[in-house]
C-alpha cells in the first residue's frame, strides 16, 4: 500500500514510541502524586513541556497539553473569547477565516449560539488566501479574537500568518492560529510569527492520536473548558497524559531537525507529481495556491467524476488518499473549503487530496500518478457522478 493520506494521520515514529514507553509501563505514575513514581512522571511532563517550549520559541509556562488539535482549537477560541468577554462585555465578536477546520469554526458557532457572539468570516481568494486588507475590513472595536489557520488541511494553502497577526495585534486583538497541518513543515517560532495562541496535534507528526498542545502567550486571559483538579496551571484539568506529552514533545523535536532540507526535497517531489497529474489526467484542476502551499499536499478536482469514486478506484490499485478532509470523508457533500474558494459544489464534490510524510519517494508518487490517471478514466467511463 502507498499511503498518501498523511494529512489525516501518520504512523507513530519508533523514536517517539520508545520515548513514551517508560511512562506507559514502569514509570506509570500520576504527576500529582507525592511519591517517587509521581515525581518521575512530573519530571517527564516538565521535560516534555520544556522541549515543546524550545520547539515553539516560548516559555514552558505558555504550553498547555491537550487531547489533540480539536481540544486545543476549542480551548483557544472559546477560552480566549469568553475570558475577554468576561473582562469587557462589549467584546462580543470573533473573526475566523472561511476555510477553518470545523474545530475552529464550530467553536465560533458555539459562541454565537450560547454566548451572544457575532462570528465575522473573512473571505479567501480563489487560491485559499486571506488578504490582509480583507482581515482589516472585518475587525471591530468589539472583536475579542481572530483565528486564522496557518495552513489548510484540504488544499494546503499557507496563510501569511505573521502579517495577519500583526494587523490583529496592532488593534489589541489576540490572534490564534491552528497550526495542526503546518507543524512538521513550517517554522513554529511564535515570537517570529507574532501570534498569541497556536494549536498543534500529535498524530499529524508521528506521535499518537489523542495528544496536542496549545500555546497561549504570557498574560493572555484564558477561561478553562475543563474544570476539576486544576492541572496545567488551571487551564486544563484532568490527569495529564504523560506519555502523550512526551510523545508530542519528541515528535516536534524530531520534525525540526533537518526540516528545511526535508521541505525542499518533498516540495520538489510534490511539484513533479502535480505536473504529472495536470498533464496526464485530462481536465484535472489543482486546488489551493500554486506555490504558497504545504510541501506535503497536492489536491485536485476532476470534473465529471466523483471524488469518492476516484478514491475507491485508486485504493483498488494500492494507493490510499482522501476525497477531502477526513471529517468530511464518507459524506459526498461538497467541501465548504472548496466552495469558499469559489468552486461550484458539483466540482467541489470531485476533490481528491494526496498528502505525504517526509518518507515519501519519487517512485510512490509516480505510481500514484499512474493509478490516478486510470482511476479517473474508469470513473468517467462508468459515468459515475456525485450523488
Ligand atoms: N485542525 C486542522 C487543520 C486539522 O487538519 C485537524 C485534523 O485533521 C484538526 C484541527 C483536529 O486535530 P485532531 O485530530 O488532533 O483533533
């Protein structure tokens, strides 16, 4: 099997599993316990926090471990907006982009349904980019938070996060970015990016599912979502997932070593693959930005097919990919991301995404291009349309 669905999830790296192993076995203590097993676990947690902080260029106290990207996004969007509203009831608007992952979008909608917030959605252009002036146009004195993702999970477009954050912070509005897809490929230095909050998920990086990180800058107010024993400095109660924290810390550190070189290598493979698909498959359309895109994502529409059917056909030939984001997979509904980019819903339903990890090879992608050409041909020959 050629696995080209790394944006959905990745296998756990051996080094990550080895680093986690002691905390799942002999050193299984609860970091809150006052005996030696507890102290060993607390030391591991502190070490993991320090490594994550080094990877993000922040202080350990600014790192909160969560159960994944979804929880990190929920905590950032709801936690910052609610804390700011509590301090100043006039702050009752949140800004998100039109291409956010549901973890951000649904958190904003929750604020709208239950806390009287207005959600302002910044549009994107046909490549998925948020224009700085489009963000400037929606900011209001009542805006409590801006959340714009670093890189998109369906089309791979990379946002000018530093520029957008500067606009938001210039007006005193905290800026959160969902870096779940960017982590592993793009620089995560929170000072250079000038952001106030950032979400990362372990399972996209070679750590297990169920561990994540939220960075929240120093004095940013944050209302916790989980109440209980006050772990994570009161920001996220619940016995800490020590092995998960060690896992995500190890994965983040590993992905940073040699990242530039990997980025260049994989981007070159991606570009060769994109050319092969655009020339080899009649009518293929590349979605997302042609150059400001993750090295690891090549996404297309194949008008006159159905994305789900193409997906099944390529899988029959041993290539695994996705017909959209994992959340939307299985429902043949058009992707809201592609409709936000201006694609007709009928065309959006023909989307297929290939996403790679750093172990991808030229042979894998050549085989995928051939499988894809045959798959699209047979789906078109059968006249299968979305529906
Ligand atoms: N944000 C983005 C951009 C994602 O791609 C994902 C997962 O696909 C998430 C958030 C959710 O992360 P998790 O699966 O760790 O909850």
